[in-house]
């Protein structure tokens, strides 16, 4: 007798689809919709244990110039595109991901594919059919601030790269200092 899994009974997990994605042995782009926002995560799975590598919520766009008056539009196609673009820019060391929509149905031009287009435009490789993406007019819509936010996110990349290099340099200096201290300690002991 086969026991049904709890999350399957609650209609939260499709285990057949999950098994196929896990066999791919690749990072997954997980997109989930809430009532007010869209969550995008890059997840790494090891031994069926999921670890979030990087995450963006469309609410984060408020920090990059999304107007407070348009706070209710953070679930729009434009917000999803910019959220995907932000996630792609934050995840520059990641080269390739596969899409995991969970139980969200695949619909042409949907918010999910706006996120995918944002990730792809940010430079991360992801397989998709160009026919299923929303049009440029739909992404830019009537929002005049779209280009301003996208330019801020582009500049974010250079800031992130510079700060990562600085932290790597500090780490290497600390490692060299620690190594030097150990060598000096050994000389004193002898």
C-alpha cells in the first residue's frame, strides 16, 4: 500500500515534477506568487535538501526607485521583470539555472515568464521559448520610471563586483597575516 505524502495531499508539491528537477542537478529558479508580491529564489539542492543561494522579493524594488504610490503594483509584469533582473544582477557568479514554477500553471506572457526574461537579460543562462515571453510593450507598460529603475539595477552590478573584489582582497590579506603569524609562532617555539 502506497502512502500519500502530506504536501501532495495539501496540493503544495508535485513530487514527479520535483524529482525530475532534482535529477537535473542544476540550480533552480523558483518563482512563487503571493497576494501582494512575487518571490524569486535561486535554490541549490543537495541530497534532497534545499538551500536558498539568492532571493529577491518584488518589494525590494521600493529601495531602487519604485514609487510608494504604485506599491499596489508590485505584482505586475513590469515588477516581475525588474525583480528577475535584480536577482540576475545579484547572482553574477551563477551561470545557469532551470525554471521551477511549482504548481503555477504555464501561461503565455505571464508574470512567471516576465521574471524569466529579467533573469535572462541580466546574463544568466536559462532555457525558454521566446514565444512564451511577454512583449516589450507589456513589460514597459505605462510606467515612466521603468528605465530609471533598470539603469539603477545595471549600476548595482558594478558596485557589487567592486565590493566582492574588496572583500576577497581583505580575506586573502587576513589569510596571509594568519599564515605569517603561524610561521612566526613556529620559529619562536623552535
